[in-house]
C-alpha cells in the first residue's frame, strides 16, 4: 500500500490545548498553549506576565535601600540570592569595600538559600512525577533552613537580609553551631532522597532522555545555571567571576553529560552537597570584625551604569543599574532573571515529547514566576 | 427454605456491611500510612487519632450538592457510578472468607456461593466495571473526563488480560476454577501457590495495581496532567460511589490475591501439626489479616514510587506482563505434563 | 414450571432490549441496551445449566467486543446526524433483502428439524454440573481442527488490523 494513500484516511488534526495559568503543575501562573498531535507535543507557546508587578519601574521611585525589599519579591523561593546580587551591584557602583566577615556571612546565607531553593525544586519536581513523599521530606529540611533564617533576620520567606555595604546585623549567638548541625542533617537526608529517586526505575524512565539539549544549543538558547551545567557547560558565576567570599572557598562545579532531565537532577543534587561543603568551610574560617562598612545615610551613587551577576539557585541573576548621580533612586534598574532566560528553552525542550513530560520539563528548568514576570 | 434463602441473605448483608465499613476505614488507613511514611500525623481532629474521620467524610459527601452538568446525558450520568460500584461488590460473592463453621450446630460455609467457575465469574464481573468508567467520561460531555475515561478504560482492559492469564496458570496448578477448591489444593499440596507460581504472583500484583488505578499506575487520577480523569464532573454522593468502587476493587483484588497465592483462610503451615495452637485463631481472621497485609502493600507502594507515563504503562502491560504471563502458562503446563509421567 | 417461567421472563427481556437496541436514537444508549441484552442472554445460559458459556458470553461479548464498539463510537464524531443516502429507498430495499435471507434461514432450520429430528447433534449427554472440563475436553479433541482454524483466522485478522492501522511500515 502506498503510504500517501493511507495517510488521509488515518490523519489526525492538531489539537490545541491550554495549560494554565491555573493548573496544579505550572508552578504558579504560567500559561502554556500546547499544540498536540495525539499526545505528542508539536509546539508549545509560553505565555507569561500574569504575575507582573513592575518591579523594575517601581525601583525608579524607591531609594536605594528600599529596593532590597523589592528584590525579595523576585524569586520568592530564594530571596537572599536576589538581595545579594542587588546589594553587590550597588556596592560596585559605589566602589564600596565590604568587610570580610560580612562577605563570609553573605556566602553562608546565599548557600543556605541555594539549599532551600533546591529543596523546593526537588520536592515539587518529584511530586509532579508522582513521588509525593519526596516533596514532604524536602519541605521538612527546608523548614529547618527557614528557622535558621528566621533566627538571623526575623523573616521566613522575604528576608531583606542584606544591606548596601554589609549586613543588617551580626550572627545571633550559637547560630553557627545550629547551621553546622543542620549541615549534618542535610547530608544524611540527601541520601534518603537519592534512595527514593536516583536508582528508581520509574524515575529513570520518566527523566532519562527527556528534554535533551546539547551543550551548543544550551548556550545558544541562553540557558544558565543548573540547566546549562546539566548539558555539560561548566559555567558557574561563583567560579568564573567570584563574588562575596567564593574566591576563598573550595568547591566543585558539577556538570552533566547528556543534558537530559535526569542529568539536571543529578547536577542539582550534587550542588546541594557542594553548598553544604561551602557552608562548612565558611563557618570554619569565619573572620572576626564588623559586618557593615561606613555607608552614608543617604546613598547617592555617582553617575554611571554597571552590571553585576551572581549565581542564584536558578542560574545567573544579574542587575543592570544606571544612576544619574543626582537623585536618590536609580535612573534605570533592569533585572536579568535566570528563570526568564531558562523558560525560553521550554518550547525547544518539550517538542516531540508527550503531555505528561511537559509537566516534568516545567519542573526541570526550575522557574519561579515572580522572577519571570517581575 | 432457610438454607436456600435466609442464610445466603444474612451472609450477603454481613459481607456488604463488612466491606463498606472496611472501605471507610481503608481510606483512613491509607491517609494514616501515607502520613506516617511522610513524617506527618494524618487526620487527628475527628475523634481520638482521627478514628471518626471516615464518618465525617461520609457525612460531608452526603450533604454536598449533587451537581449534574447541564449538557450531560442525565440518565447515563446517573447510571455510570452504579455500573462501576456494583461489579466490585458482586465479585465478593465467590470469595471464601473462611472455613466452614458451625453456628447453633448447623454447618455454615463462610462464602456466599461456591461456583465451579468462580475465577471466571470474577473475570466476567470485572469486565463489566469498565463500562461505568467509559460512560462516566462520555456522559459528562466534557473534554477531560472523556479523555480520562478512554485512557483508564484502555488501561483496565489491557491489564485485565494480564490478570486473567495469571489466573490460568493458577488454575493449572490447582486443577479447578472454584475458589474453595483452589484453597483446598494449597492445603493438600502443603504449599502456598505464591511459592509454586511466583511469576504469576508478580504479574498479578503489578497488574492489580494497574487495574485498580493505584500508584504507580494512577494516571486517571494524575491531577498534574488530566485534572481528575473520568470523574471530574461528579460531586457529592455520586463521586463517593466512584471512590467507594475504587476501594472496594482494592479489597477484591487483595482478597483474590490472598485466596490464589497465600492460602486464603488457611493458617500458616496448615500441615505442620506442631503449630496446632494457631488453630485457635478463627479461619476468617487469617483471611482478614492476609488481605490487610496485601492492602498495606498497595498503600506502601503508593507512598514510595513516582508515577509512570501513559505510554510506559501500556508498554509494560503489553510488552512485558502479557508475554511473561503466557510464557508462565506454557512453562507451568509443561512442568505439569512432565510431572504426570 | 419454575424453569419455564424463568426462561420466558428472560426471553422477554432479551427481546425487549433487542428492540431497544435498534430503536434507540443515541448510539451510546443503543450500545448500553446491547450490553444489557448480552447480560440477559448470559443469564439464560446460566439457567440452562451452562455456566461456562454464560461467563464466556459476558467476558467476550459484554466485556470485550462491545467495549470496543463504545471506543469506536466515542472516537467518531457523534454530533453529526446520520447522512441520508441519495437514494432514499435503498435502505428499505436493503432491509428487505436482509430480513428475507434471515427468514429463509429460519424456515430452512425448522424444515430440517421437522424432516430429521435430533440429527446433527449427538444425543444430549447428561450434563455434569462442572461442565468446564467437558467443554475443554470437547474443544481439544472432537473439535480441535475447527478450534485451531478459528484461532488462525483471528490471528490473521489481528495482523491485518495492525497493518491497516499503522501509518508507515
């Protein structure tokens, strides 16, 4: 039988279905318009903007210190990372030297934040694929991190934990011991998560060879953070352009081999181990001294513009700030949100996969809509 | 007259109430087991340690508004949950819950009916339940329920095949289709069929998980993907019927597993006279304990494993379980023929 | 007496549902009546002392084949009313031919029975209560060739269906 004779008989139409913005698995208010051929995804159109609050524009009317609060609301699962990126950018603009102790504590906070963010990611990713237990285990450990943050700065989610020129306060007494205790617990529990997932056949079948993206493609699309490293590109801002106290820390940058969902999972798990390693080093070598440098009451950076990037749990978060040198707020502030850049790869990742994989792939790029929409 | 009508009626009433209460508490047990695995407490508010939670749940479902979508096919929409539930309950008729006991000097066997074709009867009844699911999906007149209904019925039909094929190998081992005879055969052979037919047990366990839509095959309920599958449009008591049917089916497959593979109501080591003291436990207790252990396995698996994708699930059914089951039948038959010479 | 009563009640139900199957406007309703019909036929078999055939009736027809009907009906667009053929009398003529053929068959069977009563069937053996073994024995001894032929036929049909449904080979 001629194949093109048979085709019109059994041909199917493309089906367009809408996923989100209210869908249990889109991690917030993400909307995806899927074009399906049967169950296979032909194309995906990502629609964003449902959580747009105009953070960048708002910043033009806030003074420099108040903007730290706004950065909390970018990636609300990892506010300390955004805090750090912002204050460092302003410090760069001011050419301000930050005390060494403050830089160490910032590193600890950033790494705790990375752990918390990765725990939320691992939990929700696993739950999307049906492993509910992992989600509760992950949130249990995250709770401990939130307790640590609460003890340090009083907040559990939106920390406002950094100041331009240093930190709002020194560490509370015995906090470092609690963090070390937590590190031990975390290392132990990581083994639990791995027992449930890493060698689980179902997990392997759901994540291996799903959403493969080659190193060249990953760079071309502009992926950053763990998804980029999952494809085998050893790019980590902490290593390449060290900030805070990362230059003095010893840690490895894990990279994947195949660039599939499973590799991205392994990369993030290893990053959690490295984070614990960094926290232990930073606490061990924590220098004495002040945590705040001399900063004028009214911050007024000289005219000029600068860009500074950090490695947030989601990837490379950068701030571009232009100051006119006259007003007490930035002339223009622009965030380079890692979630936004990574989300752009989603249509490429899902093409050719099944609807059920779309769920796994939204999970694997680890987006937070607050950061995507700003 | 008494033998023909009254005693079976009493038995039916006892079995039905027993199963319905078990379903209620199975839901609680599931929530508790899940909670314990996940370092939570589970329901704690209604009654001490939440023991009255099922009562509250049932009350809640009773007073909920029963919504019928405007564009639904009303008669089919109302019928579908009943079609799902009835086969699950009717299948209980052939399951022997215990040895023959004497009540007021009258021997009463602890099953409703011992059919010569008991196993086939179970297969036949189970095959009817599929209709409820398809019809529920269709009559809702809504996109997701229809897709969910088609999916889960396809899943059910494929795995029913695997289950039926394992029945064949058990029948080859026992030489009878009657549930009572299968238990007796395990006594005379002196060994549970779990050890004679380990491959069949494995296939049965996997296929039973899939047939009852339990994790890791709970795709119809994959809320991340299809919202809620075929029962999306159902609410109140009608939704409860689906819920009831799911758990009743779990009990049925566990009871069948107990009967076919774990010696039914026989005590452990039925032929070892040294363990005579085990006989003081009534036979139906052994049955209940074994069934609950199988049920616990279901809950345990749900708390542990991620979920398969639809195509993977179909692949496992058709490319792994069914060929394996057929091979198992051939091997069993060959061994049986070889032994008879 | 009781036997006859049960038989005629069941037969009435079978015929009633049969009529409903062909009169129902909705295809899905029609299929449901068909299932009910099959269940009553199975009940009839059970009453006639053939539980095995009854169960197979349920498993194969009600549980297998009709489910596939339902699948087909659901995957095909139901909203469209049946298309009227250009030649309106064609359907009537077709119905006439089919019913004439069926009638002729029935007459032939009746005539044959009348001419040679009891021939064609071996004298009814007393049925054992457990007739599963009996059926199995017959299938694999006396009727082995037809049985195997039927299975070959089904296999060929299955292969054919797969070949047709696959887009590319």
